[in-house]
C-alpha cells in the first residue's frame, strides 16, 4: 500500500506542474493572437508578390539573359533544404513534423543520386538532424523571433542563402515550414525558392482556363531589370512569410499541447486524490480495528 506522505508529495508536485502548464497555455494563447494577426496581414502581400513575379517570369524565363535566381544554374544536382523549427520544445509535434519531412526529402534525394545540404533555422531542428545528417548541415541560425518576427531577420536569412547560391554551393533551394491553419492544425509545406517556381493552384488553373484573351502589359523598365530587383526581395518576403507562419504555428501547437497537459494533470490529481483518500481510510480502519481488538483483550 502506498505511503500517505509519498502520495501527498506527488499530488503537490502534479499541482505545481499543472500551474506551470496552465500559465504556459495562457502565454501561448496571447502570443498566438498577435502572431495570427501578423500572418493574416502578410499573406496577401506574399501571394501578390509571387503572382506578379510569375507573370513576369513567363515572358523572361526562357530567354538567355534571364536572372540566375529565375533561370537557375542549369543543373539540379545539389539541393539545399532549409528547415524552419523552433528554439524551444513543449509544442507537441511542431518540430517533429518538420524534422520528419526534412529527413524524408533528404533521403529521397540521396536515393536519386543528388547531393543534399541542410540549413537549420531553429535549435530544435539542428539538435535532431545533426544525429543523422551532421555532415550535410552547412549552417544554423538561432534566436529569430524571440519577441516577434521582424523583416530584417528574414532579410538576414535571405542574404545567407543568396550568398551560398552565388558561391555555387547549391542548385535548388527548398524551404520547409509549418503553414498555420488553426491552433490545432499546422500544415507542413515545402516551397522551392531558387530557382523561382511560382505555385499554381487548381483554382488558379480553372480561372485561367475560363478566361478569354489576356491583356498585354508594357513594362517600364524592362522585365529583366524588374526581375533582377524583385527576385531577391521576393526571397526575403517568402522567408519572412515562412517565419510568420512558423511562429504562429509554434504558438498554436504549444497552446494546444499545454491545454492537453493541464487537463491530463487534472485527471492525474483526481486519481491520486482518490487513491490518497482510500489509503487514508484504510489506515484509519486498521487503527480502529487494533484499538477495538486491544480493548476487547483487556
């Protein structure tokens, strides 16, 4: 039979843990509201930027003087995978889903005879991926978005990736991040950034099919000059959007995980309290039996 003192200590310990998880849930909920507002405000800009570049790329992509960020190196041998994870844990499967997707893509590329390099944004992803891909990890960045995600942080990541591309360290760059859908749902999303590859949804294809003759646009300055200016900026914008999506997803996952932990702690406290009361009643009954037996013996 369990000792009453041990049960009491364990109940107090679980109650302390419940207070911590409840506080973390409330903090994550407050941060989630701000992060969600930032994500929803930034999405239209990122989508329009990508759509505009897609329109320009259709007329310039096949030409000889197309920007390198659009045309690529002409090879697809070396792939750079940029994994966006968090610096902290206690957020459910948020980090694990990114690590699994990165590991799957890396193994598939290796099986196809490609060279894989990994760029880790966030400590948790680096800590896990280095166990299997220590030789493939070429760079790591931590501490982004500690208070809130800022554009200059995304610009710094974009500059690092651009420098690697200019140094011919890779041919194709793909970022992997969690796209925020709700507090309970985050969608793992791979997005190719270099060379630029505009995403075409099914709805967009249907709209294009239903449209009549397209308008003819005259660009000033020329398309290639516009692309040379906008492609690096688009890289920073898409990384900024990925950081915002990742931040909102992290807070949502942490809020959900801490809510579940708080409820589980409550269930455990109830079970331990019931066990404590039963044990206490058994001790009292035993002592009464001993007292009555002793009195009858006299």
